[in-house]
C-alpha cells in the first residue's frame, strides 16, 4: 500500500537555525499539506499546496515558513530561523482530490529546538 | 469557523466490551467528518469518513461511526474492543469547499485485558 514518507524522523536544531523537513507524498496525489502537533496539544493546520502554489495557509504559517515542491516527488517545509516554540511534531499529508477525500499522513518529524 | 470537540481525554474499556469515543462538531455548512487513529511513534491513520448518505459508516478494523445531524455528533464505536485498539483517536471536520482539516484534541483509548 502506498504511503507518505517523511525525513528525518527526529531533528534537533539550535534556535535561529534553518531547518528543512522533507516529505514524499503518495505518487498520484495532487494536494499536499503540512500540519503540526505541539506536545500534548491538537493537530493544527499549517499550509496546503496544489498546482505548485500555496492554496491556503493558517496564521501560524508566517514569513519564517515556506514550502516547496522542488521536483516531482518531494514536498518540503522550511523554517528559516527556528524558535523554541517551533518544537513540535510536523506531519505531511497528501490527498488525490478535495474536499471529500481523506488525507493520508506521514509518520511525522519531531523537531526539537534548543 | 469550524470546530471539533472531543469531551473525553481518556476512555477506558475492558477487552470484549463495546467502546464509544465521542465527537461533536460545528460547521457553517454540510460537514465532511473523519476519524483518525495515532499509534505511538506513528502518523495519523485514516479510519473512516462521513460525506453523505447513510448515517452509519463503517471503517477499518471493525470501527464504525454514527453521524447525527440534530446533535451535531459523530461518535466512533466498536462492538467488541481489542487490546490492540489502544491508541489516540482524533475526530476531524472540514467544511464543503474548504481545504484544511480541523482536529479535535484527541481521546486516548485504553483497552484493558
């Protein structure tokens, strides 16, 4: 069964450093998403991406964040200058259409900012 | 704005007994409703969804959920719980034409042998 993959599984970085989280969505999917889950809190939407552009973003997704689909398979989330409060589990998801189709989630990247 | 409430942080049930994990929602239009499960160190796995049609929807691993429009609820159920069902369960909603899923805070299900 096809699945969403994410690398790395765990990333530790110092405050102010840039990080790039990588995702490989399911190959025939067209919509891509990033969510995050701060420890003990609910899963929160960050951004959605379709047809090589951002289709929607939340207020969390400020100028420090960017997304890119650099080739036909990868989907990346970049945090330009990390803050302590960026520490969270980041989930990538993809779906083949919207809005009724379920989103398939990757295993997540745990980001720890020290 | 859409919202989801999962009123219970933790549900404990004995193996073999029926289980219910509660979810209520608020949307401006017709809802698309989803249940996901998260096992330790794993991503969110899709269980089932309600889009339209029968109010009782069946999903993976013997789970089912009942959509109740008047009570704005979408409770997750299983007739006979297994120890392996122990996990964190998330209810989510999206509005028609809207992209992001809005999640509840999750309910931890513990099935005791």
